[in-house]
C-alpha cells in the first residue's frame, strides 16, 4: 500500500500540517484540528470521528481546501484509512436480510440501484469476496457511503448510527 495525504489545521492548507502514509485512528494526536487536506498519492477513506467511525468519504488524488462544500462534512476529519489498490476481479454477494438470509445476488460490477436492478426490498448483509467497495444510501452513488473491504458483514444496519438503507454499490478502482 502506498499513499500520502497531508492534513492541515486551517482551511486552504494553512497552519500546522501532518503527513500520513497509512491508517491513522486519531488525527487529533497530531493536530489540534484538521480543516483541509491534500491527497498526493493513493486513495483514502476519511471519517468525521476517531477510530474509523462516523460519516465516511472517499478522497482521491487532489486538493480539499475545506470540507463543508467539497465533501459535506460539518466537522473536520478525525481519522483516515488507506484504500489498498486491487488489480483483480471484483465480487460480492448481497442479501436481503441479516445473517445472509433471504434473496441473494452476486455482483461483479457496479450497481446504480439495488431495488431496481435486483427487485430487493432491502439489503441487510453482504459478503465481500474480492476487491474494495462503497455502498451508498441513495441510487446512482449518492448520499452517505460506507467502505467495505473483503469480509463478511452480517448486519449492515449496525455499521451506521441510524437506520440507513443502502441503494447503490460501486467498486473502488485505482485513481
């Protein structure tokens, strides 16, 4: 995994800075606050709470001078996780109910509307077999998102603080 993100205490890349090359569970241990950042290489998932919790947003190479208008965060970034590059196929299974029960569909491509494409009333669990994926609360990859790495997710409602339903999914490719 290789990537580099630089966090700044003030908006527009001002104030003290902290360079990060891997996962960081508490940016506050390096800076008093984080109000802007620059991704120099790689792809990072950033979180508005410490320990990879709270609202999430995917950042690719580029500049983020302030978060309110660019990514929709009201507060600053509190933690980040590097998204590894995946060069192989993408594969996941989605299930209508928790614990891999109910209707099941296998995805190898992006899906802009789970409800329309698979006629599923809900998606409450999944198994990510290959690749890294983002789930969105709205169709067409909009709204809040959740990052999924390979593994089993028995109850997706437990991953968010409220009762978010997921409506679209896309895989993460190299930026």
